[in-house]
C-alpha cells in the first residue's frame, strides 16, 4: 500500500464527499479555538519580522481549513486593534499542505467566496494582507526551508501513519473479531508492537522535520484522534475500526471479497494515548509543551447532545458510515476494488447502529500545542 499515492479524501462536493462529511472535524476546530487563539497571539507578539508564515498540514478539501485561516486572521486583527498597532506592514502567508492526490481544485475554488465572506465579516476593519498557496507533499518529509515557518497547524491527521507497519504480513490473523485490520482485543503482542513502533518512528520523524522548519520560538497546534485508555487492546479506535473489519469479513463470507485480500489489509493508523505522545515529545527534547488535553466527540458528527441516550441509532449509524467513507474510501477501493464500496459501508452503517444502540461511543481527541525551544 503506497499511502502517498493512494490516500486522499473523497473529492468534490457530492453527497459522499469529504467536503460534505467533515462535520466531526469542524466540531473539533470549535473545541481547539481557545488554544489556537493563545498560540497565535504569542507568535505575533514575539514576531521579529513583518511576515508571518502559517501552515495547515493535511488540509484536505472543503471549508474546514478556511475556518482555520479565518480564525488566525481574526485573532491577529483583534490583537492589533487591542494594542493600537498598525497592521499595514504585516503580511500573512498561508500554505495549505496535503498529499498530491488531495482535491486542491475544490479548495482553491472556495477562495473567492472566502475573501468576500471575510471582508463582510470584518467590514470597516483593517485586516493584514494575506496570501494563500497550496503545498503538496507528505508531512513525513521536509516541506519548507529551514527556520521559515512560525505556526504549524494540523487537524485529524497525525493518527495517520506514513505506511502500514512492516512485518504485519507475517503475523497470523484470527477472525474472532472479524479479522485484524487494526488492533483488537485479540491482537497478538507482536502485532501491537509493530503498530506502536510505526507510531514512534513516524511521530519522532515528524517532530524532527518540523523543528528544522520552524523559526526559533515557532509553535505547533496539533489535533488528532487518540485513545482514552492506556490499554492499547481496548478503546474507541479499536471498536470503530473493528466494526469495519467485521463488515469486511461479512463480505468475505458472502463471497464478495477474497479471504486473502482481507488478510493482507491493514489500515495505516495508530491512535496513541496522551502518555505515549508526551513520551515521544520528551525524547525529542526540542519542544516545550504549552498545552495537552484530551476531549471527546460523539461518533455521530450530527449528535451534539451530551446525553448517553441515542434517539435514532439507524440515522447515527448512517452518519458515522458516511464520515468514515469520505476518509477511507480511497484506501479500501485501491485494495479491494470499487465494486464493494456501497455494500461495505451499508453493512458498516448497520453494525455501527447496532453498536450505538447498546453503547453511545465517543472519539477521544488529543490537542497538543508546543513551542520550539532549542
């Protein structure tokens, strides 16, 4: 599986597109706004030049990355007004990064509308000039010149690994839980260790690369799917992807998917605990952690209630399936073919509905802000 060429969110703005099915990410953005505001104000206060470079890693398509840009512009404008400072000489350069297969056309098509909405929102205010560019490439490679970036932002990306862990092909899968495409309660210690090693390798590399690209005192705000418990065999991600594995297994049982195909499929994801994240940052030694927090979001992105009661499990199952399909379809189609997609996610929606009827489950989300100190 070649992640750089095969992974991309569903393009366009159709019913199954990422642009139409990224409300979970939108809700996470609302949660992290206070952290983002503090970091943005600090960077502006410490700014030595009149040019501030901001990068959104794994920007995907749709409006969420534009919400991030809008928040940064608004925060700096308000801060300047509070201090009575002129914004005439300040320039903001935004780079939107994702893999080459990302639907940058959809993103660029939103720019004119974004500029008009921003001008209307801040009517009568003076805003700093801002410039927006695309930057294709993997964030597990160097993307920018040394000491050139002031702020890195990433939303729901760093649970993705650079590749599926090497060595998994030699591990034996059991189908007690529908097969292991991620870690389950039945996964062997060797399988778990391979997933953990891939996370440690990737996240360490990510920190090393961003350290080289950040200016001294530059900061990062990183938000990604983690897990609540230290026990890697249990937790929300295991259930979430376990239901997808069971759905794939049901297609094997029906003769729609070859058994060997399922046995060779692993998703390139690992959702760490807060402790695991802190350990890698500590080992790196180049960043000071300003803030780290775990918060939860309902699996169903359209369920805004804090109640444990779910009123329509069938609709929630459909909502969750559409959200996952928008993210995972490219990898599934590349490995199994396009023909199973509708059947697979219909089955997944059914299984999620059944699960949520018994237990209303939430994603564990980690938000981490760090400052380069060396």
